């Protein structure tokens, strides 16, 4: 079993930056993939990015809406994955969720992930 806890959300102005953290605990396999999703009010959950957890197999993927602005990274020693968000826009306002799945392949569909955090609120003002 894996538990995920997000942190780092807050209120920022457009153009600002935030770094979200996702701390994982429990039975974390080496063939593990961590993903970030977000959900704005009245909208469906949206894929943001993903990264492989294995030290010998590093891959990353980003949604077109955040490519070039957001960067996902990891610290295996701390069992933590990060989402660095730069050049934030009001449209980035959402609850951001950390997700995890067992396997080597990157995935964009929320149905492919097995574990979810509670989410952290990100609000970007204009």
C-alpha cells in the first residue's frame, strides 16, 4: 500500500511560481510512476505531468498546457516528487493531486493510477 500527501499550494499572482511536493510512504516499488493531476471548479480532472520512480529508468511527460512552464522532478531518497510551476496563469487555478501507479510506463489517464493524495489548492490571481 502507498500513501501520498501533497503540500506547497497557496495563493500567487499571475507570473509567479510555486513548488508542490508529494511525499510518498508505504510499499513503494522500484517500478513506480508518479503523476500530477489538477481539477478546477466545475471541470474534470486533468493530467499535468508524470515521472518514473525507478533510479535506472527515468522518463517524464507533460501536458501541452503546462509544457515549458512546469517541471516535474523527484528525490528518491526522500520518497518525494515535486512539481515546479513557473509563469503561473489564472487558468492554472485548481486543486492539484499527486497520483501513483505500479509499472514502468507513463500514463495520462487518471483511471490508470492506483493511489491518490488529498490534493492541495493552487490559486492564481490576475
